[in-house]
C-alpha cells in the first residue's frame, strides 16, 4: 500500500514536470526623473506592456508620457508607474511603438499607422511586403506615414475586404481622405486591414 502510494506521487510529479508552464509576467517600475525621458530595458521589446499602477502625481498617458519601443519601456514628463510585461509578442505584426520616441527599429521601406493625426500617439510599423489581415489599432488609425518606396492599400474591413484605397504618400490626417464609394465618409478610424507593397 505504502509502495503504491509512493509510486502514485512519483508519477504525478513526473507528469507535472512535462506539462508546459505559462511564463510568468514580469513586473517593473519605470520612472521619469526630473521630467526627462527614461528607458527601462525589457527582455523582449515586442512583449505586451500594460500599465498596472500609476505611482506619480504627473499623469501617465500611453503614447504621450509612456510607451514601449525597440529599447524597452520609456517614460517622460514625470510619469512613474508599475508596468507588467507579458511574454510573447503583442497582437501587432511587426515592430511597433506606442509613442513618438525616434526612428529606432522602424523599417527603411514600409509604413507606420498612427492613432492620432500628424503621426502622433500610439502606432505600429510594418515593412514592405507585409499583409496585415487585422491591424492592431483596428478602427483607430488617423494618420499614415510612408517610409521609403512603399505603397499602402488600406481596407475598411478585416481580411482585405470592403472599400479600399491606395497611397504612396504620407497622410497626416485621414479626415481629409474620402472613401471611394461614399464621399460623405472619410477614412479616419475606419481601417481594419492593410497591404504594404
């Protein structure tokens, strides 16, 4: 009986050792000192980063006073907060950045899609040759910046369906770009998929 019990315990431990464990999320505090930009490196810059707790009197606003890019998490203008870094890549296909922190990591030829007008706020970038079936900022894109010799075709619906339009020039404000089938509607906050050629 005792031997059977020990065998059961050993078997249970053996099975548990082969069950894949979900990687624990990393939590860290990143602080802007004297109102200046501070970078906090993370193991994989394309991990999903979430603000868990604001610790400063200055507001922490994603895309304005904090974000993450190819260098890790950045904070600015007095933002101090606790962040959770979840393993694995974010939903975005390709390098992306949640704030205007310079050109590091962007493709030489491709496009960046911004949440706000004039290429500001959260954004993601993809290289030429990318087919994005569902954009990370679904129905939240207000400007598109072309990098190098790229051409972008945008679609109103996921999986390259619905009304479409093509450009090889940057568009700082999609309010002014009308949809082809309805001139009363513009492309602001209406992009769900895109191809970059």
